[in-house]
């Protein structure tokens, strides 16, 4: 399974929880990636999984996942207004 995990206001609200989730998912053979609407120059330091930066574009247009975990799911299918 490919899992896309939002960073800001999802992972950041409880990093210890998500670190355990990511480790457990990876142990079971799942692929977890952090998908953020940030630009690459707004980098995420020490990310617990590979990071995909969408540069304010809809996440589903840049990354592929079977499961999306996001506090603002509208950004999965909608570009952000810049």
C-alpha cells in the first residue's frame, strides 16, 4: 500500500505517534511518503519518510497514493491560491 501523510498540522501535531505509524507501516512492507504543499525551498528537516513537495499544486497531481492522511483533504485535489 502507498500511504501519503500530510506534514503541517498532521504529522506535526503528534510526531511520536506518526513516527510509530510510519515504522510499523514500513515493517509491513508499505511505502509511506510525506506529501506537502510546500515549495522545495521550504524544506522539511529530518523528515521521517521521503518528502514530496507539490509547490502549492494539488497533491494528487504530483504524488500517487492508495491512502491519503491529511487534515485538509481539499488540498489533495485542489491547488492552493498563491
